[in-house]
C-alpha cells in the first residue's frame, strides 16, 4: 500500500473523529434541551409546583452551558449556528428575552446562508414580544408569516393570533385563528390553533363556542399535559354554564385516569370545590379531609385547610374556628402562596371583628366603623349580601349625614356586583332627590343620566361672578350674580359655593358682619353635608366673637388718669370696621406692619410661638381623657402630640397633628378643640399663641370618655 494512501486515510479518520467530537457536544446540549422541554410542559400543567419550575429552568441552563462549549472550543464547526439557535431558545424559555434576542441576532448576522434563518427570525419575534416590544414583534412575525417555509409561516400566524389575544384584542385574534382552520395539517399546530381559539372564546365569555373548541383540542391527539389542562378548562366552562353535574363527571374521569395520576391531588381539590358549589357542604368537608390525609404538609393540603376555613367563616359564621383553620393552613406549608392568602384572611377577620364591635355603638365613630365593616365584606371578602345588610344598618341610624354614603354604596353593589339596574336606579334616584348637594349625588346623576342643566347654568353664572371680581368690579355687582345662583339654582352643586362666596363678600368686602352671619347660617342649615358647611361653622364662631367684641368696644368707658393705647382690632375684623373704631392720637408714629421680623413673614399682629410670648396661656378647662378601643393593641401609642392655636379669647382655633397613631388622630383633634385657656400675654396684651400638647388616650376599661 503506498505511503500517501495510508496518510490520507489517517487524515480522513482524524477529521471524522473531530466531527464526531463536535456533534457529541452539541448532541449533549440538545438532549438537555429536550429534557427541559418535557419538564416545562409538566410545570405548565401544574404552575404552583415550584419543584417542576426550578427543574426546567436548571435543565435549560445546562443546555446553554453545553452548547456554549461548541462556540468556545469549536467556533468553525458546522454546529455553531445550531448551537446559537439552541442557546437563544433556552434563554427564551427561561424568560431571559434580551439575552435570547442577542443570540438570534448573532446567528442572523454571521450566517447569511444558514437554513436556520427563518426559524431564528420567528424566535426573535417571540423574544421581542417577551420584552413587550409589541410593534417590532408584529413586524417580524408578519414577515415570517409570508415565508416560503410553510411550517414557520403557520407558526408565525398562530403567534400573531396569540399576541393579539394577550393584548386583549380578542376579535382580531379570533379572525386570525379562524383563518387557519382547515389549512393546517400538522397535529401540533392544529392543537395550538384550537387551544388558542378556545381561550379566545373563553375570554369573550362565549362559553358554548369555547367548549366546542376545547373538545376539538382533545380530538387533535394532544400530548398528556395539553390534554390535562384542556380538560380542566372544559370543567371550568361547564361550571360557568351551571352544568355542575357534567363538570363533576369531567373531573372524576380525570381523577380515575392513570395518565394524569401526577395531578390527582389537584383534581381532587376541584371535585371538593364543586361539592361546595353544589351546596353539599358535608361532601365538600369530607373530600377536603381526605385530601389532607393523603397529602400531608403539601400545598394541596394547605389549600384544603384554607377551603375548610372559608366554610367556617362563610357558611357556619364561626369566625373563631375559621381563624384557627387559617392559621393551620398557613403553618401547613408556610412557603406556599396559600400561606400568604391565609395570613391575609387572618388579618381581615381580625379587623372585621374589631370594627363590628365598635359598630354596635350608635355614635359617629360607631357609624364610621359600620362603613369599614361593609367595605371589608365587599372588597376583601367578596360577600355582597353581608355588605348590603351592613349598609342597611347605617340607614337605620339617627345620624342622617351618613345616609348618602350608604345609599351610594348600596347603589354601586346593585349596579356593578348584582347587575340589578332597576334597584340601582331606584337607590341613585333617592340619593339625588333627598341629598342633591353631596359628593355622592354627583356620580349618582351620571349613572342614571339625570339632567344637570341647572349645574351648567349655575356654573356659568358663578364663573361670571369670579371674573367680575378679578377685574375689580364693585362688590355689589358680584353679590347680585351670586345671589341669583343661590335663588335660581338651589339644587345645583354651585349653590353652597355661591352662598359661601356671598358670606365672604359681606364679611370682607363690605364689612357687614350681620349679613355675612345670615348667609353662613343659611349654608350650614340648608347644605350641612357639603365641605363649605364645615368652614361656615368656623366662620360663624369667629363672627359671633367679633360682634361681641364690637359691642363691648362701643360702650362708653370712664376717663382714665393716664391715657392708654387701645388694643388693635382682632386680626379677623375687616378693614372698614377697623377704621370705625375710636383711636387715641398717637404721640409718635406707629410702627409699620411689616417692621417686625417673624419667621415665614406672617402678619406682624399674627400668632406667636410659645417661646416668643411673655406669659403662656393658662389652662382653665380640660376635657376628660378620651377613650379608644385601640389602646393596648400592638404599635398603638396612647399619646397623640398636637399643635394648636390659642386665640385671644382663650379658645382653640386651629389644631394640627404632629405625630401619633393614625386611628387616634381624628379623635385627638376633636378633643383639642374642647380645651379652654386664659389667653397668652405679649407686651401687656392678649395674643394668639401656638402651643404643643399631648392628648393621652385611655382604654374604656381604664375609664376613658367615649366621644359622641
């Protein structure tokens, strides 16, 4: 044998061996990828199983590492483009879409003649979708859908339909799916088609069409995981269609099937839930107990405990037992999502019980607690009937200021939860008719389509008055328009606003405190539940004091041996009235108002800080220590520090909470207003003084006073 022939054979064998090495490394990566694919399908059928999820993520990571060996050690082998595609797909399924797109771009940029370009473009489109770059994803998938590669063209059309469904464009998705019917011959793609179409019908609540599509999935010879998840969805459709017997039969067939033994505990939970839905509480409890016995210390047993706790709360109304069972569910599998749900329910029921006890008292705080109870029932527990019953209790209370909110809450329940438009309209109409000038009536009018032309006209006139005032028109011209708003549109939302503006104009522009007092009183009497009524109440107190001071100052005084300067008028008096007050002739020019440097440049005769006055206000009267049921609870301090302004009459005029528990702050403000002092003294005269003081709460057992 010639020597050259022998050498040629050696070279050929070496090349073949090297090629086998390249392929073996890629083969190992591909094997890992297939194992990851299988684990991912199992995880998709049981998404709560973290073991399966972690398993497939690890398998994909292993595939990436093995395929990367080909890129690092054999960059010139023919398996490089295959390895790039496999790495990109692995990143995609791990949810690392940016890294996936990088690998697909490497393949597209460096291998212009590769047979894998169309497939890489398809996966790049999916990666863009995963990164929420919807526009770019649509563009690439649309391009691939027109490819000569019929398999990936169909894949891209299906992906476009899936994308539209995910964006809520169900009609567009439906058209795309239906356009592929009878055009796809591949079993896997046909399964995807009918599954996607079924999910679209389900999202549109077209339950009959969804059921037919899901049954087509089962006829297309799907894999076990798809078959299982589809049958679960069929059961859900039957439940929503009130065909509970057929739904139960579907679940029981799944339970008996050896193919789906892995999912048996989950199916048994669905069966137990269905027993409860049918009203068979004893059957449900027996089924849940069997699940706990067969699958201890699992998420399934934790869910079973959770469902039993719900029965104790919702059916048997035994919240004490329910709390025990929620705690058991939490401890059964403390790292599970069920534990989180159970903890939330424990907190909710604790709050519910606390507000229920407080709501028994027929006080304002008791009524406010009933609203808390209703909101917990409605938003946290989804118990609509209990929420309605609670709102009805509010209607029986003597505190009429709470009625509009209760009527509005009941109307929302009937409209949005119970879909009873007739009853909702009845409640909203009652609200608009009996309590027209309330924030709740505004939305009620919109919901019943009530004519609010008077609001539009009143708004136009009110804005006209505002414009005149801004232009410097006479107060009487502005007052004339405001009076028209209150007289011609008394049920408009602008009527209380105009009344307040009238009172303010008489008080500040004309100095007519008596007429201002009349308008403020009318506002508090006719529109007590508006934001302006509360401000007007403060105005009435202020005007009453000013009128009293005016009468006192106008009385003749005995001549004094040494003339004394009169006190300046109260800061709240208007300028016109101040000019009318008799003043002694000054012996030297009076200091300018802005001559006294005070922090943040308030008025020179404005309030002082406690540290700035010669004599602090002296306490004359203190209310009894207030009671609060929250005292003794964890993280609730009994002290609320308040900052308040003591007026020259010794009464508290303003209160600001500095720090303290949120649940106590409102009551602390109410208590602070009940204090009475001898006014502070500065430069020999009474003055307004800012002070800080703690309001200390006691528990009812300690003898605290409950506010009415």
